[in-house]
C-alpha cells in the first residue's frame, strides 16, 4: 500500500514547480521595482507572538520544544513581520516595505479546496497611513498579478469596520454580533439572514442588515449613501482617486466584505478570478497590530495563494489557446 500524505497537503512535481517558479519570478520583479525588500521569517514562532492577535493563533498547529514552551507553525506572515519591525527596525524611518514568498500552515478541516499548507506571495507596507498607503498596496497587487500572466482578475474593495458599525448602531448584543460577523466572513448569506431573523429588529433595520452584504458594484454604488455606509463610501472614493487607471478598472466595491482575521481595521480587499471558486488572495489595513508589538504604526498588506493563482492562470492560458 502506498504511503499517504495528510489531507489538505500535496506533492508538487517538476513541471508544476517550473510554472510556479516562472509565476513567482514575475511577481518578484514587480515587488523589487516598487522598493519592497524580500524577507523570510522562521516557520516556527513562539505561541505568545501570535497571541498578540488571537485570531491568528486560533487555527495554528502547536508543538512543545525541549524546554516545554509552546511553538506555533506560522499561519500567516503579517504577525511575524510585525514582530520583526518592532525588534529589528525599532527606530528605522518609515515607510518600510517588505515582500515575501513563504508557506503558511492552517489547522483546518480541508474542504472546498482549503489546504493545510499554503504557498503565499505578499507585501507589507508599514508606516503608510490612509488612502495613499492602501492605493499603493492595491497597485502593487494588480501589477504583480498582471506580471504573473492573469488578465481577468478583479479586486473586491470593502471596509472591515462597516458592518460592525451597523450592528453597534442598531444595538445588537455581542454574542449575536459575533455570530453574524462569523457567518459573513464565511460568505454564508443564508446564515447571516438566519441570525438577523433571531434579533427581532424593526423591519427597516433588519432589511438594512440583510441588504448591505449584497451591495457590490461600480462607483455608482457609492452615491446617495447615509450613516456608516456614507463614511465607508467616502473612504473608498479617496482610495479610488489615487489609483492608476489600469488598477481602478479592476476594482469592485463590496460592502459585504468581512475578513476572519481579527487585526484588520479599515479598507480590506479580496482577489477574484472566474477560473477559481475561491479568492486568489486578500489583504487590507491593520493599523493597530504594530502597537501590540511596541511600535504603533499604520500598515497595509496582502497575501496571494500561489497555487490558486496558478490554477486561474492555467485556465486562462487554455482558453487563449
């Protein structure tokens, strides 16, 4: 009987490795040209490092070292880079620009294409606040995907603070508040509506909570908004105004976008391609995470799952002949 490998992992053979190498080299050229220095951090970190952000620690693989300390296989690169900035760049002038090509490990139940081991490419822009920093990250993201060969991708742009602000405005209690956000982050709109029905809100308020997650489209979506919706729309317009035309044309505004990781604070985004049913990557602002490591700085970044990018690229190339 053949030796098995764990579910959610796979062997990558030479032909695919050559294609992945070509893809990553195109991205690396974009990162280099934009001034992002490549960084690598240990796959193993102390658990306490990731406990600065409980969301990242929750889905990690743990083991004990020879001294009985709990180690964690990194589940993303953002938290380790925040540690590096605080420890190795404590007084360095900002902004700081880092890129990486590294594996992340997630303790998930493999389904719908989820993997336990994920090869990522990404950047972190540290010390660049507001719309200008977000626009730079989005531009590098789109240029990297274009250099990799993708042509049909789109980027959904949302605001992590929007839906929590709506729930707070309507006085939704914390347990229900958290359940709704969990369903929304998972993309389960049926679950969102089920949780809203349990709240027994006025019909107008319940209708607002049901409609916002399905609000997505072009710049016309930002017209005539009120309250938290208007505030989010203003922020999205500021970002759009700073984007080059070839990037702006890729953006779709998505008011229902919510990320699972707890450190996101403002603008967030996801990458879509019709050749793959799951996002190719995601990112956003995390303006409070660096403060937990002792150097408060605004920050924004993204990570692309390279195997998904490769699947989308292969499908596009097949269609183009």
